[in-house]
C-alpha cells in the first residue's frame, strides 16, 4: 500500500483494510498532536479490536509515541503491540527520487 494518496496534512485518515488481509483498520498518522491521534486510535481499537498505525518520513516519531501512549498509558494491560514493520519506499525529493522510511505498528486489544 502506498501512502502517497494522503488527504490534507494534519488529519488522520482511516482506511478499511479488507484488501490488506488483516482484521483491523489502518490509521495513517501525520505530523499532528499525539493525543489527538491516540484518541482516534482508541476509538477504532475499541470497535474493531485491532488497528495498524501507518506513518512515513517525519511522522514516524508521532506514530511511535501514539503506540506508546495507547499501550502503556490509556489501555495498559488491555492492549499490546503485535508487530512492527519498518520499510522504505520511493518518494519524490528535491533532487529526484529518494527513499522515504515507513513504519506500520499493529496494536491489538487483549481483553
């Protein structure tokens, strides 16, 4: 899945992932307030039981912070990080094609 089809900067985007062969939802993280993203993630996690946080480039630290807030503060003992996938994809940079880092963090509800 390419993240180049993002909507406006500063908004989370919820994507139905029936094409990605997992049971949850994807939440595309951008550079925005951590608690706002964490509340979005909690609401999806409560409904579906699984969520995948996806971020690229400078938004990766935000995604990691959101995962930590959700699993260690808001839902401590009731959620866990199932998998983390770090990768890179081709992106357009100032000097042509560059590699952009991406991360996918899968969080599941345990209780």
